[in-house]
């Protein structure tokens, strides 16, 4: 099965995703959505919110099979974090 080919540079993809999140999605998500995943089709501005990113992706791509999907979490600029700190330990 072939994947969806990107139609934008990484920078444009991220810029569009963040702009749509701020303008369209943020006003419509509430405190109960904190830390849930938001998947946005950056071409149609359609989006899904769910604690399960696969479920949100499946619903969004069912409506927009060729969607250019940007993902992040409510309350964060990122969908995932890598690494981190162990607070209160000698490994800082």
C-alpha cells in the first residue's frame, strides 16, 4: 500500500498546521480535551480530536483519504516528546 505523498516542505507543513490550530481548533477545544491529540488536514482545515491518535487519524482519513495531516496535542506545541529530565536526581 502506497503512502500519501507530501505536497509541502516540512516548514510549510508545520506553519500551516500551527496556523490552523490557533485559528480554527484552539477556540473549539476545551479543558477536557487537554493532552488529547489533534489531527488536522492542512488543506481542508478539517480536524479530529481524540486521546487515541490512531482513532482520530482513521476518522479524519476516512473523510479525506488524501489528507495532509498535521498532529499535535491540545496544550502543547508537539504531539510527542523525546528524552526529558529526571527531576530531583543527579542525572540533570
